[in-house]
C-alpha cells in the first residue's frame, strides 16, 4: 500500500507535478536523516547527506524503475552518499549527536544518553559495509530481501555481513561493560 | 564450537524470521551447546542495546532546505513517460527547436536559402524566346550540302526582324535585370531583416546574461537562505547549549545537594560522637559525684570515728578523773563534755548539710551546663538539619531530658543517701546517748559500790 502510494507520487512527479516530490521528502526525511546519522555519526553531516540524497533522487528520478520499491532505491542513494562522505572524511571519531529529550529522571536521561553514545561509537567502528547492513537492519528495520535489494548484494552476503558485524559489536560492547 | 547451522538459526531468531520448528530446534541445540548458548545470549543483548537507540528527529529546517534546494535543480525529464503520439512528438520537437537559442538565425538561414533557390530557378538556365523541346524517339539527323555563294542572300526583312527580336531580347533582359534588381533589393531587405534578427539575437544574449545574473542573484539568495538556515541551526544549537547548561546547573545543584547531604551526615555522625562523648562525660561526672559522695561519706565516717576515739579518750579521762573527783564534779564534767559533744555533732551535721548542699549545687550547675550544651546542640542541629531532622532533635532532647531525669534520680538517690547518713548519725547519737547513760549508770553504780 505504502509502496503503491510512493509509486503513484513518483509517477505524478515524472509527469510534471514537481510538488509531489515534496510529499516524498516529507515522508522520508526522518528515516533518511537517521540512516545518515547512524552511518556518519554526526547530526550536521547527516543533514547534509540527507539533503544531497534527495537532490540526487530528484535529478535521477527518470532513471528509477517504477517496478521497484522507491524506499529501497532512496535508501541505496543515502547509503552511497554516506559512504562517499565517509571516504571523504576518513575520520569517524567525531560524534556530535543531538540526543532527543526523553521521559525519565535526569539521572536516567544522562544514563540513556551515555549508553546511546557508546552504542553509536561502537557502530562507527564497523567497516562501511558492515555498518550499512547494521543500520538498515536495526535502525531502518529492513528485511533480508529489502536489504539485498537496497545494497545490490545477495541475501547470503547480507546475512554474512550482519553476523560478522554483530559479533564485532558484541565484543566491543562487552568490553565497554554494556 | 558453534556450527554455521546454529549461527543461521540464531540469526533468524534474532531477526524474527524463525519458524516455530526452527525456534524449537534452536532451543534444543542451545541446551546441548553452552558456547552457542552464551553467544546467543550476548548477541541478543547486543540486539536489545541497538534497539534501545531511539530514532531522532531531524533538524527542524532540514525538510524546508531540501524542498528549497529541489526548486533550484533542473526539472525531471518527462518525455520518456508521456504517451507516444507523433503529432505531439513533432510539436514538442518543433517547440524544442524553437526554444533553442539560435532559432532566429536558423529561420533567417532558411529564408535566405529559399530565396536563393527561387532566384536560381528563375535565372538559370537563361531563358530564350523559343520554347525548348525535348526529343523522344530516334534523333532526326540533318545533312545538308555544302553552302554555295547563291545560298547567301541578304534578306532585309529577316535581318530587320532579327534586330527586332534582338531588341526584344534586350528588353527582356532589361526586365530580367530589373527583376533581379528587385530580388536583390528583396535580398537586401532580407539581409536587413537578418541584421535585425541578429540584433534581436544580441538582445537575447543580453537577456540571457541578465537571466544568468538573475540566476546568480537567486543563487546568492539561496546561499543567504542557507546562511539563515545555518543561523537558525546555530540558534537551535545555542538553545541546546543553554539547555545543556541548565542541565549542568541542575547537575551541579544535585551534586551540591549531595555534598550538603554528605556534610549533614558528617555533622550528624559528629553530633552522634559528641552525644556519645557527652554520655560518657555525664557518666563519668555521675561516677565522680558518686565518688565524691563516697569520699564525703568516708571522711564523715572517719571524722565520726575520730570523734568516737576522742569521745573514748574523753571518756577514759573522765573515768580517770572520776576516780579522783567527786561524782558530782564528774557528773558536771560529763554533762559539759556531753554538751560539747552534742555541739560537735551539731557542727558535723551542719557540715554534712553544707557539703550536701554544695554537692547539690554542683549537680545543678552541671545540669545547667548540660542543658546549655543541649541547647547549643539543638541550635547546631537546627542550623544543619532541616525539618526532618527536627524529629531527631526532639528525640535527642528527650534523651537529654531522660538524662536530666536520670540526674535528678541520682540527686534523689544522693539526697536519700544523705538522709540515711543523717539517720545513721542520729542512730549513732542515740547509741552514744545510750552508751553514755549506761556508763553513767555504771559509774553511779560503781560510786554507790565505792561509797
């Protein structure tokens, strides 16, 4: 249903109704921002990556195959843009994350913030390929098939990367006392 | 050793795609394989940790920035997805062609080529008065004999006719040249039009430059908008910083409260120690008081003993004197000595009373001092502790009160001791009196026997 809505919006946009792309932007800004945030580890850079992702998607919308899922295509662009950014930056130790305000006592908030930061730092130690599968699986909640379609690799490769990433994270988080 | 099949099952279970059979199989195998079980537990914990990371809201201006930047990007190609109609395709192609920058020049070129074609078709080949004919079929070859002298005859009519034809031809040529001239004039007008077109083209170029400048201005506008967005981000960051500072202040306050609590606890422990020391001091004071009372009792007893010895001596002296003196004199002396003894006893009782009064005074002073210290402590407690600690103060005060009560009971005990002492002294006096009366009786009997 959601995919059909996306396809309709894309078709309308391709037929000249540019405003329809605005709806897609509104719908996917948050997931794309979060994807980029988990990939690059920095809020400001994540916003830049998200903006570039949408611009590239808009420019190349005529190349999009309407038989495919729009979000997979968009996530793929976002992953590629993030990887490009990581290659340019070559430093992932910077973390300037804006943690959202959550319920709970100040002590709980501080604890949650510290834990999130530690997890994010652990994710940033993964290789870009491993990070991609972890972000798509755990933060975007994609299935193996969707990850395979997004990353353009086989499901077996997706599982293999995911397992090695999980093992790496497990060792790192255990070492950090989490 | 964890096999690949278990790893696959663990992955499926973690990703929520395992079937019931696979889940059962995993449980069964995990029971047998402790290493796999530990791996599964740790991976599950890692998954839970990753799930605990909540999605975050993008910056508030991100969506607007994206939409704004999309407005500046080139439009999406739409032709590919439009239905195929040859008329529309032709029209679109023509429109696209017309929309090109050099469309004016191209039109001018087309007009010029058409004009040249028309011109050439009219001028070339040069036309004659006779109609040109084509030949179909076999060529009829003309073979004539060699010309002779008589063949050449001047015909004036024909010659004049030829001249007329020539003049006609000349006129025709003049007309043609006129036509050519008019066409040349037309060409010049076309040229002038072309020039006008070129001027229009120049103007179009100028307009394009203006357009590019406008685009540049738009870009500047966008950059300024982006700057404003950045500024707004900075403001948002500042807000966040302020919030962080507020949180830090809250944390500092919490730490300060914690340190105050620690200090209060230290004060409480010190107070407890002080109270314990005070208890010890009170006990030692009470012991000292008891000791003093005992010492006083002992001194009183020793004095009583001394008085007894003195009395014995006096009695011995009186007995010796009684031997020599008359019984009356002895009696008078005994009476006198008895009065003296009574006086001494009275003095000792007064002394005892004074001593007891002094001890009571000391005790009251001590109690006063204790009360003062208790008051000081309560003041300190009031300062250090808050409302909750008032209860502990009241408890402490009650303890102090109990101690004061204990002190009063001790005082009562000491008073009762003093009373008992007085009673013993009175008993002793009575005993002494009885002894004296007995001795007097004995003496009187002895005197009687002697007489």
